[in-house]
């Protein structure tokens, strides 16, 4: 695990340097008084139908693709989300932080819900969509793979019916927020709940090259230190399946996702009372 972590950190050292350079140069102006903790998606909540293809194109092991996307997304969020400061628990390699990350994961129950915005007037009172917890019960590998297939099918249904849903992080032990705030000085908590990389084989972009539409979908939840959920939704970006260079996918498309998340966070935190 230490070798793998070192490999990932070296691989993204350029991204880290760029992020800090931007912050030091003042390109990212701090807004609000809230410090944000970024909580990465659990590797169990990574869904992709493109990893074998991407692995071949980048001469990598298929098992490393999710790791690259996981770190790439968090680095972009750390660099582009505007707040008093960001704390990325994924890249904190101390023993305590890794224990706390798994403690956070063990305090989450995932379930599909309608998007929520605590300050939106039309935010649904009963936002839950009744269906089984798809991720919290563990199970055999075969069962996990079957559930993943169902999720891909459900995403297609959502697009066809217009019934927007996202995978929410429901916190079963809300007392963790006070503990995390005390320990890390963070006032807001951005949970990346699920990462999807889906190829739409019904939408061909270039028949001569057999390129199809590919979509990255990021499901997220935003909480404050009192355990109150401020926002919950999913953002996405589309591109061609002809784009197979992982570094380029991260560099070109993850900033767009991060900016959309940033806009959502600013909309919620700017609406907070002054004493928050």
C-alpha cells in the first residue's frame, strides 16, 4: 500500500504544485469563512465500463484506473473549490487521518434521493426514494458486480424519465462532524459519494471511428459541522470515447466538474446566516 500511495503522489506531483502555485499567486480568492473537508469516494462506489479500454490505451493495470481518477478528482477539487481553506483527507498520509477516513466511511449509509438544496424553496420535503441500500451491506464479489450492473441500468432510466436522482451520503452517526471540526478545523464537509464513468453506446459521435458519448457523473453531499445537509446532487461532463489518455481526461474535464461543484458550494454557503 505504501508503494502504491507513493506512486500516486509522485504521479500527481505536478498537479499539486500547480494547485499550490495558484493559491499562492492569489488566482483563487478565498470566499466566506468556512474551511472545507473533501472526503473522496469510497473505492467501492466506483463504477466504470471503460477501465479495460483505458488500461490498454495507457499501458496500465486496470486496477490503477480508479485510483488515478480518485486522486485526480480530489486534486482538482482542492485547487478549484473556493473557501477559507480546503483539507483533503485523502492526501493526508498520517495514520490518524486514514483511520478517520475509514471511520467516516463506516458512518455512511448510501441511498438514492431527489436532489436537495436546503435553501431552495422547491426542495422536496420527502426527498427519499424508497429502495434498498445498494452499497452498505457488503456481500460477495458476484453480488457487488450484479448491483453495479443494476446501477448502470438505473442511470439510463433516470435520463429517459427525467426523474433526477443522486446517491446521497446519509450519516448514521452525526456526532462525527463535531469531532472532525475539533480535530481538523473544518466547518463544511464535501462528500464525494460515487464516481461513474459510463459509455452511451446509443449515442455514436463518429461512426467512421466508432466513437461514442462517454460521461463522468459525480454524486456529492454537502454538510455543515452541525450535521445539517446543505446540498445533495450529481454533476456530470460528457466527452468522446475517443479520448483515452487518462492524464488528458483529468486535465480537460475534471476542472469542469470541480467548477460546477464549487458553484454549488458557494450558492449554499453564501446563503448561510452571518454567524455561520
